[in-house]
């Protein structure tokens, strides 16, 4: 039977996995919204095809999502190891 500490670590791992998935999906939605809106409002549609100049703030959600996924997996592994050894 896992202790309360193991359950807390397991819960945090699940939370960060869910958060990471949500952030990555949010990033895809924001990118498509941004580049689709440019197509209708600008005369020069080069940016919508080449994504030049690059918009670094559009990738911030993806970076945060990847970090959350990695952290969630690590916490789940740690909780599993603690549960098996304790």
C-alpha cells in the first residue's frame, strides 16, 4: 500500500502529464489561428507559407508543454520506484 507521499508524487505526475498535453494542444491551436488570420488580413501572404519572420512566442506553449510532460513522466517513475521499494 503506497503511503500518502507516494500518492502525492503520483498525483503531481499525473497533473503535469495532463498539463503538458493541454499546453501542446493549445500551441497547435494558437499557431493555426495566428497564421490563418494573417492570410485574410495581409496583402503579402509570404509569412503564412514560410512563417518568416519567425514568431518565438508561438513556440512558448510547446516548450512549456514538453517540460511539463518530461516532469510528469519523471514524477511517475519516481513514485513507481518508491512504491515498489517502500
